[in-house]
């Protein structure tokens, strides 16, 4: 009888431990606890994407996203480490544990929602075409048989593929030349190797303003729907995402979000509607 009772207790303990383990895994609490204990979190970014995350003249990684992330984690006593990555491999870097978050103008798309857990949106973005002023190209129809460039694995390219009637069916070879970064695409546009680039309006306007080239280029919308920018985490890291969401709302409530948007975009803004 005693052996039977001991056996039942052992089985019950095993079931209970397994259930606790599954609950812990599902909640993502283990991931947040590790970050809290380490007092550090690694954020993956494309360090050429102005003004969200990029290297300044001193080689420091700065930007709107960098300031937002730093402010949020400072409240938790955690130091963010910004890790430049190959943007085309961002989800792999996240899954492999090389980084803890993707945070750098990362647009919310249905395809990406299958791979990552998103935070609430913290900014909005549109995809536009940039052409040289001397090309005379000022609208989508004039891109017919023209050479288009964009960044590989970017949300701009995803929009291009998902809406072929907007642009893909028009341009030369019905495809865009893909680059590792928008900076490289812009160089080819300036040098005449491209007729236009499909790019984030946030990047385009900031880059041209900083380089005093707004008057040298045309910017126009090819008709793509705008999207929201959010932070991408591993699917199981719900607690981490919840902490970031809470932190973003706190920044908006105490005015720091408006201060940071004023710094980078020249105007105070609010978080987008969820």
C-alpha cells in the first residue's frame, strides 16, 4: 500500500512539474528573467537605416529607435546592446538567439507575424519611389520599363511583390534590383545605374534633408498601403513584449516619446493607434 501511495505521489509530482514547465515556457517569463538578471538585452538592427538606427560620424549607433529602446530599458535597469546584423537574416538571428529583438524600422506584415511576436506599433511608415529630378519621373506610370532598386528582405520589397499591379508589372524585368542597404541603392540612383528606388519615406526624407538634396530628387507614392513599425521578439517571449509595451505607453504618458520624436522628426508625435 505504501509503495502504491509513493508511486502515485511521484506521478502527480511529475505531472505538476511538467505543467509548470509548460506554463513557464508559454508565458515567456524565463526569457524576461534572464534579461533582468543579466541587466542587458541585445537588439539587432541595420546600422545604415537613418534616422532610426545608424552610425554617426563618430561611429556611435544612434537614432530614433535607439533612443526609444534606451529610454524604455533604462526604466527597467537594463542596458540595450545594439548589434548590427545582415537585415536579410534578421529572423534567423532572432531564432538562433544571437539577438533578443529586431528593432529598426521593422514593419508589421502578415508574413512576419507568422515568424515573430510583435509589440504595439510605435511609428507609422509609407513606401515611396525616389527618382532624380532630372529624370522627369514623377509618377508611378512613368516607371514603365525603368530600372528599380530596393533593399532586400525589406517591407518595401514585400509590398512590391504583394501588389504587382502597382509597380512590379511596370518596371524592367518585372523585378527590382536588391541591395543589402538603402545606402547602396541610393548611390546607384545618384550614379544613374537606377531610375528609381522603392524606399521608406522616413529614410528618404531624413537622408535627403541631412545631405541638403531634397531639391535634387522626386518623391512620390506608388499607391502602396502604409504600414506600422513595431518591435519583433521570439514567439514565446510574451513577457518581454508586455514589458516593452508597458514601457512605450509610459514614455508617451510622461512626454518622453514626444520629446524623442521632436528630436528626430522635428515635431511632437503620439503613438499610433493599436
